[in-house]
């Protein structure tokens, strides 16, 4: 059997990985914007920023706002160095926000797609994804955490994939393209945090309960 050779990083590729926190979506049935959802003393956005800042090699950190942007900016006082992008086309969907964030990132940088409504993610998970990316095989361009038969978030993407995202209708159709699954590197994890998002009062309350526990959910 042929040995697979590890892909050498291109000399033009940036050392750091840009973290793009997507916080532009609507609140739907929640009484507050998702970015401002409280989890103890931190909001969902502050938790995401803390997670990215706690994992080495993720910079810059880009926060993309859309719905409720003025309210979020008025209530969010961050001491961290971040790039804030307001996406006027947020109603067109999450991909429009990703593309808005990518416009503020070096074209040579890999990027992390981090939805703000996954509040249970943690720095160690990001570090594992980065390690897998740095040691990936030739042709592997997308790194996702996986548990059982399901893929989760966040997703780490090589810079050469930017054009395909720009042409797509959704990010999902790029990551889960059936005829291109050999380019996806799945990192096996045991934490269900990769699935735990919130978009309703019930799922928010569940995430709050899990965030108070000592175990990663």
C-alpha cells in the first residue's frame, strides 16, 4: 500500500489562522440577540472571543455582525483586539457573513468558521483542529470535528478554498459536497459541544445548564 505523504505548507500561507465569528443572524424567538445571550458573567460573543484567544495560533479574530448590530455594539465592551465587520447583506444567510469576514482577512490565511451560537466550544478543541490542519495530508483542505457519524462546528478551511465558498449558495454545500469528501479531514472528538447550538428559548436554556456543568457537553 502506498504511503500517503504529508502535505507541505505553501511558503505563501500565513502562519496564523483567522478566526471568523459569525454573529450576524437574527434572534428569532429569543428575547435578545444571540451574541448577547448571557452565560454566567459572559455573553455568547464574549465566550467565543475567550475561546479563540485561548487557543494559540488563531489571529486575527474577526466578528461579523448584522441583525441587531447597533444593540450589540452598544452593549459589548471588549478589551480584546478584534476586527468588527458589519454585514449589510446578513438576510442573505450565513455565507454572506463569512464572505464579508473573509474580505478583511489575508488571502493567504486559513480560516475558522465559528458560529456564535455554539457557546460550549473550548480552546482545547480549537487547538486540536489546528494541530490536525498543520499535519494534514496532501489534498485535505477542510478540517471538521466529528463524533460518531456526525460532523460539527467549528470548521477550519485552507485558504485555497475561498473561491469555492465565493461561488457557493451555502457553506454547507462546500463542506459536505458529496463528490469531494476526500478533502475533508475529520477529527474524532468525544465532546458533544460541537453540536450544541441554540436558536430558541428551550435550546438556550439547555446550553446554559450544560455550561454550568464541569464536563464538556
